[in-house]
C-alpha cells in the first residue's frame, strides 16, 4: 500500500495557467503505469494539440471541457466523461465557465510521450 498525503502541483502549458494536481504519476508517486490528476482550467484556457502515446480518461467535475479531434468536437459537461485513445490527435480547451476535471492516463503522462504540436 502507498498512502498519498497530498498531490504535487505540475506546471501546465496553454494560453492561461491551469492548476494540475498530480496524485499518482511519474512525479508524485513515481508511478509509470498510470497517472491520475485533478485539473482546474480557467475560462478561455486552451492548450496545444497533441498526439499522445497513452490512453486518456477524463471526467468533468465542474464546468465544461471542449475536446477536439481531427473529425469531431465534444463539449463534456459536469458529470460526463470522455476517452481518447493513444495515437489520436486531440486538443483540450474550456469555455467561459472553465472546468475542473480528473484525468487518468495509461501509461502515465510523460512530456516525452505527449507529442504536442
């Protein structure tokens, strides 16, 4: 067993600062197999597109998250979730209300495997 007393705040990318609280992952728990982080993205936030080498599961806790692929755009609202498969191009952003959400990556998120535009 491993108890996590608190998350590590990870520096974000994008046009505005987003708070990333990593509970499990390469930084906070030294876990390579999975990362679980709580995100708090401000209104009007957008990050570069990416083609990650990991699956990403996202659950929106508050607000709304815009998720774009090459062929579709989704608005994921409070209580909804989305799955993005490894190798698929994706871009995340928020609307005027911002978003608080949980992101889980398998294997764990890595700057070397996110493949940002």
